[in-house]
C-alpha cells in the first residue's frame, strides 16, 4: 500500500484556559474531528496560569492554581479523546509563569511542581517542549515565540533564522511566503488565538478587538519536509475547513 503523500497537522494557538472563548473552543473540537490530523500541536499559552502571574490581579478574578489546572486538564482530555497519533504541547510564557513564581517565591519546590507533572502530560502521551525552545516538523521550526511580538513577529523570526516558522504568542494572524535561491518553499505563519477578548484586563479593549483574531491553523507536511500552511479564521461563529462549513 502506498504511503500518504502528506501528513495533516493542526495548530492550536493561545487558548488561555479558563479565559477562553467557549464557542471558539467547541468549533475547534468539531474541526479537529473533521480534519483528522496526524499531528496536533499546542502552540503555548494553552493554560493562562493567572493565579501565579506577577501582574496585579483584580479582586473580581479570584482563582486558585488547582482550579486552573483542573480546567486545563478537562480541555486536554477532550483533545485526548480524539485519538490523534502524535500530540505535542509547546509551553508558552503563560505556562512559564509557574516556574518563575516557584523560583521567586518557593525555590525549595523547584523540580517538584511543574506544568508537565500537574497536567499529567507524560501519562497521556504528550510530547512536551519547554518555553524558549522549539520543535522541528519537517523543515518548519515551531515555537511559542522567538523573542518578538506584533504583526511581523513570524516574518522577523523566519528572516533571522533562515527557516520557515510557526509561532503563537501574538494573538494575530498572518502568513509570509518566499522561496529560497534553490527553489524551496518557505512559509511562516501565526494563527490568532482562542481566548475571550472580554476577559482581557491588561490591554485596551479596542486594541485587542481590532488586532487579535479568533482562529487556528492547519498544515500539510509533504515528504520533502516542506509544510503548506493555512490559517482557519473563525468568522460569524463558523469556519470553512477543506470546503466544508462548521458551525
């Protein structure tokens, strides 16, 4: 039997559980069931970790770490129930909040309490990539961020390292394509986010609403190692995925 010409990859950008957009999350689950990816990649900031943030906290948003972890675990279980062959969890700066908090407040606990352990990632066969590290999928370098933010962060990273990249972090959606001198396709992208803009308290609502886009990403990993990327925006509470409307 001939092998497949490509593998399907689905990218989940920043979700910020429990401060996520619940309808967008339901659309994501429906989309994964339809797309049937071979590889599922969480691009970081899946967990918000608000309770251990160094930022000022509103009294209206009281939460405990175990409550956040329980919510994140519940959402991971929904993904695990889809029986995807390869699952990758890339940590973002929000997951890194826990390590930073322990280093500053309780260094005696360093190495005993961490995100992979709290979320039972090894038990459920997730590959884990620590924050400030990346993973290669074919010729694509995937990370939460490469030290830049804003609308051109993906382009800056690709030009800096000379390879195609996919990042999360910015909550923006954009794609940048070019070809190498030898004719290889280089495409870099970021796919928006799945958070609830109404629950943002560190940025003006107008700025967040106009710059941040609900959506996710898909890719086709070719045998050559090249990855063809597509942004799937959520518009009017629906997406169009491989020619089909999902609501």
